[in-house]
C-alpha cells in the first residue's frame, strides 16, 4: 500500500483529544485516522464494549396495567 499525505484542519480540542487517544492506544494519529476510515468511527472512539458503554444508563419503566409478557421481562432483566 502506497502512503499518501493529506492535510486536515482540526480544532485545538480535537487535536489534543487525538493525541491523548493515540498515546493511550500506543499508536499514531495517522493510524487513528486511517482506522476511522477503514473500520468506522465507533471502533476508533472507544475501546469499551457496547455493554460497558451502556451499563447503568437504561432503565425499564414499570407498566401501569398488568402485562404478563412485560412483567416477566421486567423481572428477568432487572439488575437492582
């Protein structure tokens, strides 16, 4: 694969975050940008799994009237 040079215009905050992320992942900003293009933004943004990112952020509402299926789901899915 032949490497090509490109120029990007980024805000100071974006560049600082990119440098920090590159350090954490022990890679270069170029590799992060390449990863963004090849695998998609979500893969580059977070090293955490979906369940780790959403843990504790979703709550189930309790239905007002009795719903056998919904009640069973609420009991099995409740982690409290």
